[in-house]
C-alpha cells in the first residue's frame, strides 16, 4: 500500500489523490448573486445533503490551490446569504462544465454556458431551468477549514423550497433514477453517469435481520469462487432454506451436475460454487443458498 501523509507531498498532488479516491461525488451547480444583483453560476463537487429535518445541504468552494484566492460563489454567499443548488444530470453536464470557467468579475455564466435563469420564489438568486431538481436555500453558516490554498469553506444551507421536474418522476411520484440520469464527479476529467447498466440495487439490511457472514458455513465462506459481495448477499438472508427445499431443488435443478460429476466431488463442489456466484450476480440469493447447501445434502 502506498502511504501518503498530508503535508509531505505538494497539495495539488494530494488533492488529486483525494479526488480520485473519493467518488462519485454529486455536483452542486450553485447560483448566487452579488450585492449589486449580478448573477454567478459555478459547480462544486464537494457537496451533499446532511439532514432532512431541518433540510440541510452543504457544499464547499475551496480556496484555489495555485494562488490561495477565493471564488465568487463564496464571496456572494457571505454577502447575501442565499444560494440555489441545482442538481446536475447528463443533459447539462457539458454546460455545467463550461460554467466552471473562471471568467472575470461581471461575466454572466448563465449566458456563457447557455443555461436559462428563472426566478426563484423565496430567494433572489436564479434557478437553472434545465436542472431537474433545484433547491432554494438560505445560508445558515460558513465554516472556514483553513486559510491556505486548498482549504475548504463549508457553506451550510437550509433548503427553503425544492423544485422537481415532473418528467423525472415515476408512476408513484418518486424520483426515477433512470429518468433523472444524474452524473457524478471523479478524478481528473472523469465523470460517471448514474443510469442504465451502471445502476444496481442492494437490499437494505435494516429490512431483515440477516444471519451475517459469520454464520455462513466455513466450506462456503472460505470459497475461492465467491466474492465479498457474494458473502454479503448470502449473509443478508434471515434464515437458511430447509433440508426438504434443498433436496427438492437438487433433484429438479441440479441433477445434471450431480450426475456429471458423481465420481469427482472436488470438481462438483467447484461447479456448484461457480453456479452460485452467477446466481448471486443475478440477485437469486435463495437459489444460490440451495445450490451451495446441496453439496452436503
């Protein structure tokens, strides 16, 4: 393992390691105005939500590493205490990136990026019309983490109104993750698109009292063909299938394997573990358990 101690390498290099290691990061396309009412638009990937009641979002415009200056967004947030956080999806990722260009004072990033400003209802900064979700926020506090280049400034925002484009909702009125088509920030020039085959579900263990990996029999838990993810899926089951169900599955679904390797127990176990791995990748946890337990039944 490469060991990196902060302060022993140049800040830009350490910053690069952080950006490459921690992600994908959601992107806050922050809209602010200065005291004269001039709009500013800029994206920040040091961002997330941290509370639902009260609804709190935090993003961090860091001090520039190269010259230790601050960004217009931070200056505006301090001066006016208002910001709109616009969510970034794939449809606007290129325009969002263009808005990050460090234009001079008085340049309107809405115009430069081609994004459309629309009036907010509770605050003065504009929303981005093309963003699928827009959060009107007031700034509750700004926490400065340091005074050197690369230091963050945590802008703690309370959400006063949330706007959701109805086109991203499913039939139950919930946000459809494929429809909203979010993007996340990675290191360097890399992003990730959170839709299609990139999406997968993991059943929350709070719904079940899973048996845990420690309760998985050693011959299964120590398998060379089952991954850590496989073991996590197996450990999230509430109870093992009973012997009758295992034997029935063995006769109905696995008889071919048992006949093929009836004189080679070692290969049979390997093939059963390989099959269980494929079943787990498809989310067929109960079938995988029956496959694995059939070897000793």
